[in-house]
């Protein structure tokens, strides 16, 4: 089995990632879902680098990321806390807050 280092530096199973939705729960997601999240993450970084970022567009993408995780991920029991590979903020985030989070590689580092 191929293992990579997760955000916390420990070896991670390449086939699934742990995503925390702020003010919600943690979920296991497959590599395919993580790749889709990465595409959305990269799109957010591009939008936020524009001269006049579309605030509604930013919120829509974050909301879409959260919906994707909830609909395609497997919820982790609330009494079990595991270090997350990916943390997705709330969709009502301000542009300034989003710029502080979605920069460089965004919230998903080159782990895929």
C-alpha cells in the first residue's frame, strides 16, 4: 500500500482523507473526492487573486465543497477526533478571511 505524509506529518493512507467542516463534523473522503475538492480549492485561489473577487462566487464554491463532503463522504463519529488533512471553513466567510486561508496552494496542499 502506498502511503503519503498527511498535513500532520504522519503517514496517511493514499486512498482516503479526513476532512473537517468547520462548526460541523469530520468525514472520510476518497481520493477522487479529495481531487474534486482540490479543483474547487484551486478555483477559489484564482478567484481571490482577481482585482475584484466575486464574494457570492467564493461563498458558493465553499458551500459546494461542504455539500460535496457531506454527500459523498463518510461521517466520522462525533466522539472520535482525528487530525484532519483538510479543513473547510464556513461558507459565510468574508473575502478578507478567505484571502488569508485560500492562498498559495489553498487549503489543500499538494498531497494528491
